């Protein structure tokens, strides 16, 4: 009975625990089930068998229309945004060695929101494909500012969180001010900016949203997985990481860039969806332990599942109203954050 | 066997100089112990020898090449350092920790070669941690935890191992256990061992060579039995004592003067 599975070829070799494989498989199945439910439920309910038929191109034309052009893009966006936020949070928690961090708590998502709103307000004539660029730029600017403010002979986790929370609040206030004072703003644009701020993936489309986010997702997620092993040694402290031959600062900068870019891209399309980046990595660690080779994929699957379910509730619980999904992630996430603060009080591990 | 050498090493914290123009040669295949009072710079010296601190001037040499010219991974295959009081993330198992010692030999496609598996197994065997390999680090006792970290540095399979106060916070039993392990590694595999120790008597018992540091200067260096005397202790530690021979090992034994109870008929076991 071996708890570890070894895969070895001529040029590659890996080791993964049996438990991680099982958890990944089960979460993948749960995600597939959630996707089926998400595309089936709504103001017009489509039964599971009809859903499967439509997915394989053999369904009723009106069912297929609802599934493929209305519900599927939104579902795909939920999967990508949820998993990107989760992985971004997992990386960030490892980089700063602080489990109370996530891109939304320390203001990185706030910077991305500001970048997105600036794009919506002032660059509406530019192709929407460039929206993530503006969001990621905002996220980077925020990350640099937080770093400068929190740095005093190194960065302590507590100062980072406190400065970050202040930064997040300030950025949100500034973003709202920008929307409200842009007097030339047509109402439609202002509404779009407001809806964005609450974190909604309402009305997602293949062309505008899915295709805009997809390239970022496909590039950044594999890089995050490849860099997981560098995080494993960084978590042992800078001295140990340097002792085993890791170029600590260079690797940390790259990891931070990946985390910030993932958060920025996710916010560009999903808006300010909070707490997934905080919760998913914690749940992942409880399930498969702290090694990042397992934490990254498991966080991604959990993040995706949480956003799928939050958006499902947001969409179907109050028909005909469509509530932003961010409201539900915050409703679960905020108490979770308080619980974590409580557990980590007095600096206990 | 690795030769580590510091040549006219100059290092300061802010404006306060720690070392100026310091030269030191660590003999290969021997146990060298750095001693000195708190804040004398012995830890800083150890960390500089392991490239964790960059010298302002001067250089560190490893096997005849200047360390700053070697890649971090190249150094990591020849020299490992265990810093003081390392902390593992919550829930990390012994096996997962020891595996990290193989980092300098891995790439993103080669993360668990046969050699990796062999060295991790051997490191767990040598430190007697096989039975605990699935336990999480935070569930272990202090001595077991320190053995797990030493196992990680052993998995790195380097000819030289540097340790910063490996026995701090351990009770007497576990101090001896850790030092015996390091002694065996030196004797059986002739690994070069350099460490900072607080206990002068244990330093005299285990070290082939002692380097006494005072105010950023090397006050004396050599075999304990040749350099250890009352004057050295007075100058380096600012303490009066009598140096005698350890009744079991014959190595220098330092007994501090001061206050305490006196018994007229000493009990000898």
C-alpha cells in the first residue's frame, strides 16, 4: 500500500500523493456536475437528459440556443474567473507567507477594478480585448504601492494586511468617485461600471468575455503550476530557500507577477468578486496538505466550484432578479475571514 | 571534501561594521565550531560563508572558485546551511520537507528521479526518521523536528554542512542526539561540518577545531585542547572560570566561577 504515486519516464519524473489524485478527480466530477446544473437551471428549466443531448449537439434547437448562447458563456466565465482568483490567492499566500492574504483583501483586485473602470469610462472606443491589459496594469500599480507603503526593512505579514486593507478601501472609494464624477458619462456606461463593481458575470458572451479572458487563462495557469515547486522551498523561509539553491528574489518576483496578472485578468471580466482567493487555498490545504503541487490545482477546482454555485444561486434564487455573484461569495467569505483572524490571533500558527 | 575560505571579508550592518578584512580557512573533512558571546558576529560569519549575506568587500571561496561566480544551484550541491530556528508550513510532513533538499538537482520535468528517492530514503534512515516520515512537522518534539531539518540538508547530499545553533531550544538528551548524529556524519562520510554552538564544553567535546570570535575578529583558532584556557574565556566571554579536563572524554571542560552552593564532600559517580 503506497500513499505516493511515482511517474517516471526518460526525461521526466514526478511524485504525487494518492490522496491528491483522488481529491482532484472528485472535484473535477463535482465541477462537471455543477456546470450541467448551471446550464440547465434558470427561468426556463431544462432537464439533465436534454442538457446532455444539447451538449452533444443532438438536442432541441430552442434548448440548445439557451444553453449555448446564453448560459454556457456565463458558466465558462465562472469556471475561469473562479479558478484564476483561487490560484492567484494561493500564490499570494505562499509568496508573503501569510494565510490571511488574498488579492482582494490587500487591494490588488481594487487596483484591477480601478484599471477596468478607467477603461470602461475613457477607452470605450478601444477593442474590449485590451480591457485585461488595463486591469492588470491597475493591479500592478496597486501591488507596487502596497509594497512601498508596507516596506520598512522587510515586510511583516501584519503590516502588509493592514496597509492592504487600507489600500483596498481607498481604491474602491476612488473608483466610485471616478464613476460618479465623470459627468459626461452616459447612464448606460455608469450602470455598466456599477454592475462591474459588485462583481457580476451577468450577460457574459462568447466573443466579448470568454475570448478576452481565455488567452490569459491558458497562458498563466500552466505557468502557475510549473512554478509551484519554487513556492514549496520559499515557504521554508528565505534562508532555507537560498540554501537549496533557489534564486529567491527573482523567483518571488515572477510568482508575484503571475499572481497579480491572474487577479487582474479575472477582475477585468468577473468584476470585484471577493473572498474566493482567500477561501479556496485554505480549503485546498485542508484537503491535500501544504505542498503547492497539490494546492494549485485543487484551489483552482474549488474556486471554480464556489463561483459556479454562487452564480447559480444569484441567478435562480430570486428570478426574475439577477443578483451579482459577488454578493454571495462575500456572504460566505466575510465570516470565513473573521474565523481565520480569530484562529490566527496572537500570531498563533 | 569541500574547502571554504573567507578572504579579507568586510561586512557591516548599516553603519556598524561587523567584520573588517577577516581571513578564515575552514579545514575540509573536519568539524569546526564557531564560539563567541552574543552579538560577536559568529552567526553573521557562518551566514556569509554560506552566501546568505553578501560581503561588502572581500570574497568567499569554495573549492578554489569565488562563490559569487558560482550559480546558487551549483553552490547548493556542495554546501548546505541550516539556519537557526527554521519554521515549516502547517501540516507539512517530514517526507515532504526532506524532499525539498533535492531542489538543486531538480528541474520542472525532473521532480522525482531515482537518485532523489534514494537520497531522501538514506537521509531519513541516517537521522532515524523513517517511522515518522508521514507525520507532520508541527506534531513532532523539538529533537525530532531538528532531526527532520537535518535530514533535509542531508538529502541535499553536500560535502559541507553548515548549522547555525542546531541545539538551541533542545533539552540535554536531544542536544547530544543531534551532535552525535553530526559527529557520525563527519566520521563515517568525512563531511565538513561547520556550526555555531553556545555550549563551550560541548564545542570542545565535538569540534576538531574551534574558532573563537570576539568583536568581529578571530581571537583564536585551533584544536580545543591547544587554545582553550582561562584567558580565552575571560577575553571572549568576559567570564572567570577554571579549565580542567572532562573526566570521560579528556577534552577541555570549563567551570565558571560565581555564586552557588558548595558541598564539602563531592559525590563522584
